[in-house]
C-alpha cells in the first residue's frame, strides 16, 4: 500500500487526524529513528487529539451562544458591585471538580459585604 492509498484508507476509516499528520510523523520517525511502536503511538495520540478537538468545536457550536468569543476577561464586574470577581473566577476554573470537593457557601471565598 502506498502513501496515497494509505491516506484514502485512513479517511475512509474516519481517521482524518492520523491522515493529516502521517507524512510528518513518517519523516519524524526517519530522522529520530523512532521505534515502530512509538510511531504508532504518536499517530494514535494525534488521532485522539484531533477527535477531542472536533468534539469541542461541535459542542461549542451546539451551545448557540449569542457571542461565542466572549470570555470572563472582558466581563464588566463594575455593572453589579455585589458580584464577587474572585468567586466567579474560582468557579470558572472548576478546581473543586478536580479536587472532588463540593463547592459550598462555606468555602473560603466569600462575597464582599
């Protein structure tokens, strides 16, 4: 199977992430003398990353936000003086999820009085 046929087969199998970087990875394997297992691992990793990226883009489109490029960095906290900026950013990074902890009102971040 030549490179063109391999590319077509990968796309037919819906492995476009792998197909997109195949030539680059083959050149890398030659220059760095990668073991075959490392080459396959890199290609699979590329495919997984491509799949995750596509899923993120699809979910972003499904949200149908009015202004999808807007972020908390541009939020006007002066609009409502009672809004606790630190609390909003703490919730945005969702550290409590990674720590497997409940984010309750008793948390150390309290709203200004």
